[in-house]
C-alpha cells in the first residue's frame, strides 16, 4: 500500500474506501468494479435517489438501543445489510472471496457467493460455517453446468439459491471494452469450466462480455422452473424491477425478491430500487421478503429502504473497495461504519425497531 494512503481504520464513511481503493487497483480492475452501462445514468441515480426522500424524526422517544435485526430466508439476521454477490473478488485483493466470507463468519451474517467467483464455492462454504451462506446462481446455456452448480451448492451446505436474472445478456460496459477487461493469470473463475475461463483470459474487447456469452439468453419462467425443480434449497430472484415479475416469482415459490438494477451495470435508464420499492411493498409486503440494492452508502439509506418496505439491503461496490483496501479487516471496518450509522440514525429518528419503520417516519410536506 502506498505510504501516503490514509489508514482505513480511521475512515469515517464508505466513500473514503472508494478514494483509497482507486489508488491501489489497476485502471482495468478499477474500471471493472466501478463502471456502469452506457451513459451510466442509472449508476449515478442509484446514489442520488436515496437523497430524494427525507426522514421525519420524532423526539423524546427514549430510544437508546434500537433493534436492528431482520430475517433472510426466514432466518434471523443480526443486521439488515449484507455484502452483495460480486464477481472476481481476487481482482480486488489476493484473499478475495475468502476475506469477505471470513468477515461475515466473524459477524455471523450471511454471505452471498457469486457464480463468477475466483474461489470455489466449496472453499467459501468452509469459511462460513458459523453463518449462513447463499449461492448466487447464473443460468448457463449448458444446462448440465447450471444443474451441477446447484448440486455442488447443496452438497457444500449452502442454505439457499439467489438466481440472478437481469444479466443473461451483459450490459454495454464501455469502460471494460476500452480497458480490454480480462482476468489476469493465474486467477480463474473457479466454479466454472475450462471453456468459460478460456474466454475470459483472452485479450481484446471485454472478457466479461465473452464469458457472459455462455449465459442462457433464452431463459424464461418455464425453463427457470425446470432448472429449480430438482432442488430442495429455498430460492430467491435477484434483478427484479417490476412488481408483476415479483408476483410471478412469488407464485412459483420464491422465498425472497432482490430488487436490483445490478448496480447500474445492465440496462441503463431504468428505475432505481428506491423508486420502485413502494410499488413492490404495496402488493408483496408481508407475503415475501423484499431486499434492495444499488447506491446504498449510508446508514440512513438503509433506514429509508426499510421504511419503504424492504427487509434489508445489499452493499456492492463499497464492499469491494473495503476489501481492496484492507482485506477481511477492511470489510469488517466498512460493516462497522454502516452499523454505527444505522444505530445512530434509528436513535435520532426516535424509532426503537426496524420493524416499526414505516411511512410515519417519511417526511411529506
Ligand atoms: C463488479 C461487480 C460485479 C458484480 N457481480 C455480480 C455477480 O456476480 N452476481 C450478481 O448477482 N450480481 C453482481 N453484481 C451486482 C451486485 O450484486 C449488486 O446488485 C450491486 O453491486 C449493488 O449496487 P452497488 O454496487 O451500488 O451497491 C456485481 C456488481 C459489481 C459492482
């Protein structure tokens, strides 16, 4: 680490991790983690939309130690925010996925393992024994590969599947194309076969595009049902932006919905999670767990998400920056900053439990 870098243990907010990580990562790696699709309108709006609503505090409520627990797949979680599944974490730090998994193990919080990880799902499972781990599944043209991933996740002890459905075709990420994104050797997509890895290592253009060419673009509700028919694992859908899609998923047995625009990396110019969340809450609150992600950087963003109907949130890029800067300790520090901000926010809002958050705490003139 360059000696001029500030010590991450003194960081006060998540943005400081980003500034420090930018100095550490190669331009190609930084562009891969930070970039969005096309004009990056959605990438920017993910951040700004959390500032479009205001909290409305009540005084003298005697709140000193608010209840910050939630449920995920029906299991109690001590906090309502978790690192999002993010691909290729060894590009950020040599310990990659294992560093994040170890941090979550320490905190007894869930870990979401990406299909596109640079560590095998079996190795991740080993590190998450005192917590619950969920496997994020991409569906491949090669049905046998998709099914074998599900079987491996079952055997390794994952508690559920999170099927990501918004990236069957990869978004147009111009920064990756410009930087000729590829996974430097000896890093590999450890969960995948030789063919997919070959595509990612080849130079020129975007390797991410080439590997995603193996995803099943013909995936629909029927084929998804068939893919999930043989597993006993509970499952959720990630990458939903329309409440009607969430209703279909719920009718097929999904345990949770992850409202997400993939961090602004897929279709540019779509709504943010905050914008659509109230529509989901209207039809699905209490019937299915609802999680959101995209641009959450402050404890107050988490409060806003829960107030509008979410059970919890995922944190993507800040987790990567924290990992890059400090490995496992960096991720722990990032989680602590958010926890402190969330707790303080609830005290200042005068609300004793996340379960009591609702529209009463939303300012409307
Ligand atoms: C570099 C990067 C890689 C990602 N890889 C995956 C992935 O493998 N699977 C997945 O479901 N989502 C993936 N996502 C999306 C995240 O899970 C999450 O939806 C998004 O990052 C949330 O937005 P935020 O980064 O603003 O917090 C990725 C996001 C980033 C930034």
